[in-house]
């Protein structure tokens, strides 16, 4: 715990619930990425249960994650996603830019991943504009 504080390592997992049922989660941390601003965070994961998708839950989770890290003066978010995964289109519609492609290892298998980056304020504004359609 103290090493995390000494190294400015902040990690958070946020959940969306309806009554006592988990609808989805988002996880984020201070970016360990080289070549990006020291004021960058990483989206370490975003998941919404299939039966609750298309209700704006992922948008709300991301906005909460961005709000949390803006309290620490973070300015950019880096997002990793498998190369051909459907969420790539989700992120792209909000204006993320592809930083590069990486090879990641999952369960001993190499997987091509896209690495995206976007300004937190811009991303949050675009998420909120889309979220307004769900109200």
C-alpha cells in the first residue's frame, strides 16, 4: 500500500448496481504507459452484463471513472482493446485516436491490441452528450 502512495499509483474499480444486482464495472489506474503525459490514466477494463447493455451503463461508468481521476488533475486516458473487438467502434465514435498497436499475452496466447488515447475533458463531454439520449 505504501509503495502505491509513494509512486502515485492510484487504482479504482467502480460498479453499477440495480437493487443488489451488478450491472457492470469499470477499472482504471494511473497510466504506466511510456510516451504519454504523466497526467494520464488507463482504462483497465469495462464490462456490462449482456442483458443490461444499450442502457447507457457503460457511458455512466466511464463518466464516473473520468470524474474520479479529474480530482487528481489527470488530463488523458489510454484505452487498450483487442484489435477486432466490437468495443473498438464504441471508442472510436467518441473520437479516440489510435496511439499504436501492441501484442498482449492473455492465457499464454499473443493477441493484437489497439491502444487509444483521448483528452479526458473531450471524452467526458462526448460521453455526456450521448448519455443525454438515455434520459
